[in-house]
């Protein structure tokens, strides 16, 4: 069955839903008013080159593999296997954090005394609902992500406009002087990596190139989604900080707390808080659907090439969806949720630790994607490029280095949030660092297995 080809608008909405994450908006607000200055700086020095690089790679090398294809072309299968493993597995590791946040927000809204056991069951059920949606069809998955993208726009618009209305009536909750808005390394520095994380994922739309009407539209898709995403993040952050003092912004309950301040506690206010709270919960599901769809496609293609376990390459005969990778994403998420149940204290620190761990795993592949872009520019210049980043090779090198260093600092700060002050909280750092190293080690085992498989099945097979 042939699916109708998608144009700019639905693909931009897919990309918007992929990148725009309401669940970590409170993390950016936790930086304080200087978050606005950081947003502006990151948009100029990182988001613009990231968008240009993603557009060129997506248009020049279309296919379902996305970042896996690009790294493979540039550095060979060994690094491609490492990349696609981390890119795929991070979704299974991130999903528990998102659905734990879902359960915490639901509890805050509707059931303050909901037992932890019920919250855990809720998280597991949501995991498998996500897997089912991704298995059923591309059309349903894209419909869910597009619908949730619209909800995200609505929620963040309400936060932003509501923040201005509240400030006009009651005054601003924080100091918005020029000096306070400038980027600074204050107590909120631990949350700076969240700004980078919030803006990653535009390349995921490259896995949908076969569904596009015209791959030449990719730059328009990417920059339309980027422009709207950046604007919404700034509006949402501003709205929260206009209504809530930064010290009262909680990672889990921050959105709900802001809505309660904006709308009050009377019957109408409670209705609006509940309604927007439900919309926020739906966006969590949309996030996981979009990321599972994209990352599983990349993993499935790698598995079909014999570079990840064959079971991950299984596709649905009826829907042509990567059911093998989707199901294993669900299994990983379920396992992590169950482990969480034994250590849960339902606090912001635990959520942040899980989020930081999965985010590190998520960001590491980008340390290869940006160098892959430069390598392909230098070694594969004959490849047709429907879109080409303007500027000399020196400009391309500068962009690559800047993007690489920004990703690297985000990884370091996720693991060592107090490193700039010369301190290391090993009770926080050690579990995250250990988790990242274990995840990387599993990837190396898979790499060794794939290498052996290649040597056994292909006489000329050298993965390097």
C-alpha cells in the first residue's frame, strides 16, 4: 500500500513535535532570567549552523537511516553501529523519565495520593501504547505527532500570554533587567545542557525522506520547524518566569504550578488548569511516538545490514513499520521503569538524574554527526546536493567545531554539573557516568558481534 507523500507542513509539524518538549521547559526556566540570554546566544551560534548542516545532509543523502547513514558514509560501519546503537537505545532510556514525569504530573493534577505502584503501572501501560501506535502505521504515528505538536504550540502560547497578563496585573515574579537577562554562570548552570537538549532532533525528519513529495523541500521543513520551536521555547520560558519566582520552579510540577498561578484556584481556574494539564500529558505521548518512530527506523536499517541484532530489523508485513526495534524499545523502557520502582522517591532529583543519563546517551552520536558532515564535504564532493550550506571550507570547519564543542560541553555538564565550580558530587555523578559507560560497553559488544558476523558471511567484509 502506497502512503500519500507528505509536504512541508506535515513534516514541519512532525519535526516540531520531535524537538519541542514541554516536559523540560521547566528545566530551562530553572536557569533563571539569564535563560533568555542563553537562548539568544545558542540560537545564533548553534541552532543556525545545526539547521544548515542538517538540511544539507538530509537533502544530499536521503533515506531511512538518517544519522546512521551519514556516519557510515563518513567513517565506516564501526562508527555507524556505535552511533545507531546510542541513538536508538536512548529512546528506551528516555521514555521512563518522560512517563515518570507523566505519572507525577497526573498525580499532581488529579490524584495527590495515588500509590507509587499505580504510577508504575501507568508508566508501563503508556510505554506499550506508544509501541502499539508506532507499530500500527506511519499515518497514525504522524497524525499523533502532528496533533501533539499543535497542543504544544497551544500550551506554550498560553504560558507565554498568560505570563504577560499575570505580570501586568500582579507584577513580574523575577528581575528582568538587562543585566539579569545576559548569559551568566550562576546557580542554574546545571540546567544549561537542557537548552541544547531541547533543540536537538531536527535531523530525525531525515528518516522520513521516502515519504516526502520533494526532498529539495528539506531546508524549508527544517528551518520552519526551527524558527517556530525557538520562538515557542523563549515564549514558554518567559511566561513561567513572569509568573513564578525562579526558586519556586519545580522540574516535575513547574508547568502545573504555573497554570495554577495564572488561572487561580476557583472553579474556572481549576478547569483551565486541568484541561491544559491533560494537553500537556498528551504531548508527552506525542514526544515518545515521534522519537520511537524515527530512531527505530534507523535501528531497523542497521539491523538489516547485519550491524545490530537481526530481530531489530523485523518489519510489519502489513504496515511496513519497524516492529522489532519498536518492541525492544518498549522492553528496555519497561525494564528501566521496574528498576526505578525499587529506588523511587518521586522527587525532582531522581527525574533529573534519569533525564541526564538518557540525554548523555542521546547527545554522544552528535559528536560524530557534525564531523561526518565535514568529512563528506571534503571526500564526497561529487554527491549531488539539492541544498548546500553557503561559505568556504573554512566556514564549514568553523561551524563543525562550534557545534561539536557545544554538544561536548552539554555532555560534560550533564555528568558533572558543578565542574565549573571545581566540585564533583559523586553521589549524583557516579550513577550517571556508570550508566553511560555500561551503555557504551553494550554497544561495543554488539559491534564485536557484528564484526564477527560480517567476517563469517562476507569474505570481503571489513567493517572499518
